[in-house]
C-alpha cells in the first residue's frame, strides 16, 4: 500500500535527525521540507526544501500530513507557532516513534511528538503534543512531559516527574523522582534537579564550566 505523503516544517539539524527516524518508522513518505527562502531547492539527506512558511496554506491543499521538525532549546515559541499554524490549516500531525525506542503500551504520546532512537517511555508516562523525546532519553513510570517539551539526549525523568508545558531538559540531566518543573522551565546540560521549580525557571548551573 502506498504510504501517505508528509512534509517536514523545518530544514535544520533537527530536521535531519527527524528524517532518519521517519525513514525507520516507515509509515510515511517524506515529500519535502519547508525552510527559509534561501534554503529552497537545498537538499537534506536526499529530500529537497520545496517551500517556505508562506506556502503552507497551498501545501495544505496537497499534503495531508505535516511534522514540525524545528529544534528547541531556549524557547518553544517557534515550534508552538508552527504547530498551531499547521493544525489551523488542517494538517494532521502524527506521532512518530523510532523502532529502536521503547514506548510502553501503557504510556501515551501526543500528536506531533517524536520519540527518537533508543529512548524509553515507561508505563504510565505521558507525553503531550508537539514534544521531542530525544535520543536515549528516559521517561520513567508515570513521568509527564506536557505539551511542547523537549527532553534532550540522554536526559532522565524519574518516576512521577512532571515537566510543564514548553519545558526543556538538557542532555544528560536528571530530574529526581516526584519533582515538578513549572511551564517554560529550562534545565541546562548535565545537571541534577532535586526540588520543584517555579514557572520559567532557568536552572543552568555555572555557564563557565
């Protein structure tokens, strides 16, 4: 059966990582990427940038599926804006799960989210819409990543952790069991968070080390 066409909204490094996962997922055919005007016709891993954000209304008439392939570190705003725009235009945004990842049948993954190579989403865990669960990240039992979160490479959310909407947890960071981070929090790389954090806290340690 012919696979449905999907376009990637984004054409940077994260988009290339998404391409690899989507190819392995093998449920969609990547029809092209959406990038900046100067990127049109540039190829990434064999797929062309076919349009810019301004062309999305026309693309929505031709392609039923889209995926937000823009990365997220300091702010989720671009991903949130693009997700809202895509859904308002009528695109369907599937959840993408790498075949090398483990997602418990007792976990839930929201629309437009991606679970990348080697990641684990354990029983009772919940991932909201438009999230990135990056390579080898771990969401233990009953952990929650709310909408528009990025749980970066090798990060660990222990049991019962809750990351508020739009949060970012950096590579290799560990969140202690039961800890809650408010919406929009940023946790830097390689840190341990042992206590609850208020909305929009930037827990980044010593930037000089």
